[in-house]
């Protein structure tokens, strides 16, 4: 007679038997846990890929140096908005900080560009530094308009929370037409300051704003403008949009509802232009009627700040090195050759002076620490002596 095996009473044995019968009681929960673990792992892998991609992006600091006043400080904050999200928007500038401190500390964060605003008696100046080796572009700020002033002057301002959360689209105009070598360098530095947007990878819903740098050859100035991009469906008229909204418009002056819809006065200027501004959407976008395949108008609404700049000087390094361009001084080939020949000597002298200054600073700190330690030991000795003299 065959010997019967005793059934296992453990939890795993019971689950195994239920699994064989196809009535696993807790199988659903086990599968859910496994799916959660797989999803968690996928999220971690995606986050690591995003972090690696973001590390390659250009990162910037925008600071001021010296006494500049509240309006230049506000301009600094506005320029940070333009460069978001890959800029230190909450970076605090203190009096004891200098440019070298930010460059040294920014190297850990992948700093690639830095904008420094200064103010003299006659004008506001801006320096654009390409770290870690240069060049340095120096500009005179002819005029500027703050973000808040542009928004206040706009009839229908476009400002919302996620507007600055994605990189802007960079538009360069007038630089390629010029044969000036210094402008080619300016164009290259400005292009590298903003992340590259690849058409095969970028999502249209993330392209919310654009930055325009325009070079005017007549005035020899560079103007910067900052726009929000708005997509409006063309198939829906303005009168239809009013009906769709919660507030019903005043229809008392019309005899028939068709007059309201057919009235050309309800069309905006861009709607009169017809197919010139119309584009076919390649994907769904946020907003009513912005669906894939539908024709829409692309509108650019200025949000500020505005900057009008004049290039004054280009240095080879970071605030030092050979002068590659000077707007106010022109030197002959012989003078340039002579300056290049004595440049290594001047550089070694400057480094020697810096070393001497550093040695003196270290010596003073050591002497100060020594004096502090001696005074503390003397005070401690006097305190012990007083305790000993007590009856």
C-alpha cells in the first residue's frame, strides 16, 4: 500500500496548493507589489538619466558687484528669470563675496557662464564670463526695462507658474550678416549660454517662451527681448470663445445671434492675416482647442526684461589676459606684437604679487590666532589665581 505524504501546514505550502488549483488568494497583492517594485526601479533609472542629461546643460550665475542700487538688483533677478531653470535663482550676493569666490564654488555645480552687473557714475555695465578659461565680454547697458514694467504696460500679460520651468528658445538675428570677428565670438558665447533644443527630442508643450538677440548694424547695438509663446486655435472665432466662457456677453444691440458671430470687429489683428501665421500642430498642447492636426496661430507676447547693449571690450581670460577687442582703442599690428611679447612677463609678475599677498594674509591670520590663544591662556591663568587666593 502506497504511503500517503502528510500535507504541509505552512503558509508557503498553502499558497503553493492554491496556486496549483488556480485560486491563489493573495496572488493579486503579490503581483501588485512586484509591479510597484518594477515601476520604482524604472523611475530611479529615468531620474538618473535626467540628472546626467541636466549635468551637460549650461549652468549660470547672475550677480552684481559693488554698490548698484535697487533697480540694478531687480534687473539681476529679471535676468535670472530669463535663464531659468538652469540658473541659481535664489543665489544671495553679499559684500564680502567677489567674482573669484563664485567661480571657485560654482565649479562644483557645473558653472559654465556668469553675468556680473556693475554701476559707474555714468552707466550700468554688464560682464559676461565664460568659465573656466574665458573669454570675458564687457557691455555697456544703454537702457533697460524691468519685468514688472513690461507686464504693467501689456494689455493682456501672460504670466503663470510654469512659464519659467522650461528652457527658452533662442533666436539670433543680424549676427550672421555681419563680417565683424568680435560679433562671431559674441554669437558663440550667447548660443552656448542657453541649452540646445533638438527638434527630434523637444516637446512642443515645453517650448513656452523665447529669447531674441538682435544686432542692429546702424547703431552697432545688441538688443535682448524676452517673449512668451502662446498658441491660439484658428478654427474658433473670438465671438465663439466669448460664448464658451462662463460670462455671457451683452447681446442686446444685436437683432440676431448670427450678427454677433459674423461681426468682423470681433477679430483680432492676427486673425485678419489668414494663413500666414497658421501652423499645424504636431502634438496636443495645453489650452482649449489646441489639438494635434488642428491649425493654430502662434503669438509672441513680450514679458521682459528688455536690454539694449553696446559691446565695449573682449578679454581672452576671466577678467584678465589679452585684449581681443576694444571699442575705444585701436592698436597697430606692431603694438599688438609688442604687448604679446611682454604678456608672459607681466603675468608672472602679477602671480608673484598675488603669492606675496597670500603669504602676508596667512602670516597675519597666524599671528592673530597666536595672540588670541595667548590672551585666552592668560585670562585662564588669572582666573585660576583668583580662585586660589579666595579664603
